[in-house]
């Protein structure tokens, strides 16, 4: 993230610009670690949350070697010195502010809410027309006895075809159990395909069942 990179760049500048004086060797734990002097534990401020160690902004104790070889080169932590601690605190203020803004509250959906969503989807299907375009069976088309004879499709439309087109055209996902189609559709025309939904979803006034209007046209 940009603010994390900014914070780490600032830390690099502070560390780079820090002049080393003779008395720093007495008070600066970074130099102790760098010179290989043995300390049981070294207090550092974490710049990033690290599993099993602590959260960003916390002060923890680590082995000097671990700090020198792993944490410090990657700027995962800085010595517990006022100027470093101040910079980390300022960085954490920005981080926490953006984190709070990005927080999304997850609200569990109740049964009533789900039922309303199902009813909304069912009404959308009932009020929509699914248009399917298919090639005709040319050979049978030429052998028709009259123009009134139905035009047959090159390949029949199955229940699976309708389910796939409903999701693609109407953005509603249904299953094979929701579509009542005893046999595939084999000719051009308009159809009312019965739909099966749970009885808990109320039918519109005046209707005895849910249906989906399907129009089959030529390509």
C-alpha cells in the first residue's frame, strides 16, 4: 500500500540520516546488534503485524540477531527509540483511519430477506421473455407440405439450454428442478414453459403457476 511504502521510505531516511557519534555506541541498540554484542532481548517497535510476534505499532522484545538479520533489513521493525516510535505511531494513525473506512459490516441475511429475493427472481422470470435463436432444419424445411407447417430446428432446445440462457439473459440462476419441460422444444414458435418454485413463494394474483415465456427464432 502507498502509505506503508511512504512510512518505510521515511524510516529509511531517518536511519540513513542518523549521524553516529561516539556516545551513540552506548545508547543505540541498533549499533549494539550490529557490533555483535550479546543482549538477551532487544526492544523494538513493529511496523507491520507479524504472526506470533505482535501487531503493527506494538513494542516487543526479540533476539538481536533476529532483528539485525531479518526484521531490520526488511523494515518490519525499528528500535524502541523515540524518533522511530513517533514515526511508527504517525504511520499507524493513517493505517487505522483507512482500515476503519474500508471496514465492511457483514449482516446475516434472514429467512424473510431470502424469501423476498426468491420472490423477486420468480417475478422477474414470470414477467420476462426468453428469446432463443437457432438454425432451422434445412432438409425438413424444404419438404414441408405447406407454409403453415411448423419449422423444425436443426437441434432441439433442452431444459439445460433454457437454464443456461436464463442465467445469461436474465441474470437469474435456476436448477433443473425449477423447469418443467417433459420433452425438448423442436420447432420455432412461442411457448409458456412452467416453472416450479417452493410454495412459500406467493404467486401473483390471478395466476395458478409460474411460467416463463420462450420465443424461438431463426438465426
